[in-house]
């Protein structure tokens, strides 16, 4: 259908070949839930900041990402955390890049780093402090100062539904793998509009929309010669509990 090198994208006078697309793929890579987990006490930023938490609700829980201050990051917080030394997504994706994959299917939940990492955190599963606070100190660089051959690694920072958060949590770790095969992206509950939905529709969704985000996008298909994928958005349902 499309061989490597037949189509390329250009940026700053440098061309980047688009991965081959086979008409009859046989080797699929299935992945998902790939981001760095930063989840203080509830979704979003949990109890960071002065209560009450009065931002948008997710599954009935008010979020606090409008309420926190830098001082909150040094106070003790419990929740579900992952240390940067425990997050092996890039290593796994780089290994998969050598497996001659025809199609990559990501089942959703790309963005886990919804907010900053409290320095004095306690993981609710093992009671240990996780070393993830480096995401609070991203290093930015001006695109004007980056040569076309340079790949900037903004890991460990940043966080949030923005280019820096998506680059650190998904694009940079997947960079080598995405050079080898096309991606069929599906949407997880981490990509609902209140969490990572804006980035999902900007970066990944093939569905044209008139607004920045939709609660659900229409069903579409990805056809191949002998089979097809039907992509359905069930990232959020209404009513949530019925």
C-alpha cells in the first residue's frame, strides 16, 4: 500500500520518511496504559491545594488542579506513584522497534502525568516514596535554537495536557517505534476532555471536529485487504454508573 520512503514529511529542510503501510499486515503490536503514573489521592491533583477541590468532576470526584501552589509540592501526599526509575516505557518501545511490526495499536491511556509529583509522596501500594519529582523541573528550549538533526529529550518533565506533557509521556518514548510502523490510536479514559482530551484530538485523532474536544467521536474503520479495525470511542459513558 505504501512502502518506506514513498512518502515523507519535511521540517526545517530535512525530510522524514513515513513508515510503510501494508495492504495485508500480519504482525500487530498491541500496547496501552503507557504513561508515568502520578496520581495523588484521587484523579488529577487529588488533595493538593486548599479544599474544597472545585474544578471539574471526573467519575464523581472534584479535581484540584486549579487550586495547588508550589508550596503544596513539598507537603506530604499519599496516592499512586511511579518512580522514573520504574518507568520502562521507552526501553520496551525501543525493543519493539526491532521486531518488524506491521501495525501498532495503542488501546489508550497515553497521558498519566496529569500534574506535578509531590516531593514527599507516599505510594499507597508499597508505602515507599517514589522518585518522580524531577517532572516538576522541565528544561525548555527555543525551537529557533534547535538544529534539524537534534531530538530534544524533555524527559523527565513536563506534565499536563500540553505538548510538553505529551512529548515526555508518549512521543519521545515511542519515537523509534513510530518510525517503523503506522499507528492506530484509540482513546482511553485518560483522554477524556477533562484530562488529556485536548492533546488527544490535536495529536492523535483522525476525526475532524469543530471544537477542541468531544466527549465521544463517531465510529470509524481502518480497512486492510483481508481484515479491518472498527474504532469505537467508549472512553466515557453517560450515565457513568448505569
